C-alpha cells in the first residue's frame, strides 16, 4: 500500500512539472489519450530524434527531454522544456499534409536564448524582441515533399496559434501563442502570406480575416509612428495691452509716421 501511494505521488509531481512547462492545452489538439510518435530533424547538424512522446498514461518525460535537446540553442547549448502542445501541433501538421508518421519534421530554429535572440534581432528585421522562441513555444519548420504554401495553409486551417510563411527562405513559423499571422519583412511582396480562414460578416458575406499581431505577444510587432520633427508654429503676436488706452495708440502712430518719412528725407539730401 505504501509503495502504491509513493508511485501515485511521483506521478502527480511529474504531471505538475510538465504542466508548469506547457501552455494551456488547446481544445482542438489531438488529445485522444493514445500513443503518438514524431520524428524531428535538425538539417544544419544532421541530428535526428525519433520518439514516442505520448503514451496511454500521458507524456513521456524522457522523450520530451530528447525533443528539448534537439530544440536547443545551437549557439549557446542552452535548453528549455518544449511546450507539449507545440509537439502536438507539429504532429497534426504532418498528418494533415498527408505524409507518413516516419517523415521527419525539419526544425530550422527551435529554442533561442535571450543572447541569441538579441544578436539575431540586430541583423534580421523579422526577429521579435519578445519571441515565442524564447519560451520553447515556437519552431521554424519544413517537411520534405510538402510545399511551404501547403504547410502554411494547414497551419491557418488549424487555428492553433501564430503562423507565417517565409517565402524567401522556404520555412513556416508556428507557435502556441494567440491565433495570428503577419507578413515577414524582406520577402517577395508578390507572394501572398498565409492568412486566417475567412470569417462571416454580419451581412452573411465572407470577408478575409487578417489578424493583427498583439503586442508584446507577437513575432513581428508594428513599430510606433515616429513623432514629426517639423518646427513648432510661431505663436501669433499678442495684442497690445489695453492699459494706457488712446495714449499708447497715438505713440504707435507717431513712430510709424516717422519711419515713413525717413526714406523721403534721405532722398532729398542726395546731390
């Protein structure tokens, strides 16, 4: 009895640890309670991880550790726990694209340490200061044999977080933040970016829903407008004070008259 109680407590502690590392599970995710596997590949290093990350009794901590290792910051070697709902999203995208469960999902960018993110942001306008890559909740991905456009369209259809197609590099960004999309800077403007599925207007006609990134929880936040540098307008001269009455007005008229007579006097003195 004491042994069973100990196992139950360990199970509760493990579950609580995982829950603290993950964001709130999305209702649309495929939580059917059955085992699920995924193959992840990091093209730059050639590293591959093939794991059954979810079993009948829940997520496998060792499998999630291996996924976190593949997601590690390649510049600093740092790791953080990867959001399990992000792993579920990657598996769902793979399945929706019609490829086999053994097809690797290429991770071109996973976790980023604060130092790496700041370094990238200096040279890349698409790197957000408050990126979900900093939290283990984002991945830049590609799937062999699947056009990037198709992958972005499937992410748009799932509506499970942020997504954007980067046509100039051929990868798709996905994260477990709010549902939104954006147009990456520096891409080909002729290529339409991934958009959310159409929403019904009150009149019954379909309108294109174009989510706006929410600051600061967004990959590409709109910059605030720069204040205008135009010189301030000169203030209108204040009216003469009322005190003094007609005497002040008479003095002003005398000064104006003398100024008017000066050019005439100068002209008479010329030889």
